[in-house]
C-alpha cells in the first residue's frame, strides 16, 4: 500500500496504480513554470510512475527540470516508434531509429537507463499509420529492444497499440506492460486486456476517458457516468477512472493534466470504491 492505496507490478517494481502521463506537458500555451508544481504535487501525492516520450515535445525537459535527480522509487516509462519533424509526428519504426530514440530519451530525461520503453506500433489507428519502409517486422524491433535491455540502457520492454496476436507473439521477449486505447465507451482492446490478465502484465490504458479526436464519445459526457458521479458526490472523470481501476488489478492509470485541481481529482480516485450496482451499470454500457 502507498499514499495512493494499492499498487501493481511494473518492471519488477511496485507502483501506485495512479500514475501521470506527460503528453500535456508538451503544450506550448501553458507557461512551463506552472507545470513544475503539477509534477511536484503528483509525486508528493504518491505518484511514482511517469509516462512520457521524447516525441512529446518539451515533456522530457519539463520532467527533468522539475524532478531531477529523481527519487529512487520513481519508475520512468517512455515510448519509441515516432519522431517529430517540423512539429509533426512522423513514423520512426526501424530498429536503428528505435535505438536513436532510446538514446534521445536517456539524454533528455538525464538518466543512464530508462525503466521501461514501450514500443509504439503504428499498424492501426489511432494516429499515424506505417507506410513503405516504416512497415517493420515486430521481431526485428524486439531484437533491438532486447539488445538495449542487455546493454542496460532500458530496464524492461512494453508494447503500445498492439493486437492480441502481436502481444502473444512478443511474450517470449519478456513484456512488462501494454499501453492501448481503452475506456468505458470503447473496449475494442478487450482481447488484449484479457491476455494481460492471463499473463499478469500491467495494463496502461490511454484515452482512458475517451479518444481525444473530434466525434469520439467522451466518458465524462455519458449520462450513466454523470448520474453515478452525482450519486457518489464525485466527478464524471473520477467515475470513468475508478471504473478502469475496478476492471483489472493490474490496471495503471496515466491520466495527465496541466491543472492542480484536476490532478487532485485524479489522485482522489484511489479512495473511490464504486458500489457493485454502479460497477454493473457501467460495465454493461
Ligand atoms: N501510447 C500512445 O499511443 C499514447 C497516446 C496518447 C497518450 N498516451 C499517454 O497516455 C497519457 C494519457 O493520455 P490521454 O490522451 O488519455 O490523456 P492526457 O493527454 O494525459 O490528458 C487529456 C486531457 O484530460 C484532461 N484532464 C485530466 N484530468 C482531468 C479531470 N480530472 N477532469 C477533466 N479533465 C481532465 C486534461 O486537461 P487539463 O490539463 O485541463 O486537466 C487533458 O486535456 C498521456 O499523458 C500519455 O502519457 C499514450
């Protein structure tokens, strides 16, 4: 148990089930100085799992500036598979590109080893899709990541945006976590989650409250979620996140925010236990 309640295993460590995702730290419309207190408050509140990527613009710099030297219990997770060119995300799936991105992450995070590296596949939406020489065999990518792990540059390997078949195929490489798009209103990734349950892997949903693209349903706007939030005296975001935690004991949340108020709401999810009837109603959405 931690200040944030129960923990789950990630890369052989126990981490609080409420972590923090750094995607919002790339925002240029938010003064950088206002982001440091959010990161400090997250760690002070018990977060010891940060999810980031070098291709999230300034995110790694903000993390390093705010938190380096890092506390011993902090698990830093990054991802590789894309790059930024002229502000836009471009595919970077080839093994040499993955290695270069690991090196960039080490440099920008200011560490000699990053605890977990997620291989972000781009065979399927959301986001950019691989074409031409960016369609790379999974085994070739895993071989490069295994070599980086053997060299001590990464602690463990995770996968992101993968199918159940891809995860099953990759298991012999030693996979610690899977990060896929998954939420109450879009459970397409359920077979991948089932495989995580079967193999005791950490399950790290992104878009945990709904895909952030126009036209996609938002969990916080769902009438049943709103009703349950009102009954419990919480917010719809808290109900959507609490449902994720109740769904599998290996689920780790990485909702990010630039707001201290939203951060406090997200940390408080650790204390929310959804009544069985509410859980049933939500799960049958
Ligand atoms: N592997 C992948 O392909 C992939 C893709 C996307 C994201 N990720 C990772 O997953 C993490 C989560 O991604 P995400 O897209 O789901 O979320 P996110 O980018 O971390 O945050 C999305 C939005 O949620 C808002 N928010 C946070 N807490 C809230 C609350 N309590 N109430 C209302 N709004 C709230 C934030 O706005 P405010 O700043 O105003 O709070 C933000 O605009 C990212 O940070 C990133 O680390 C991975």
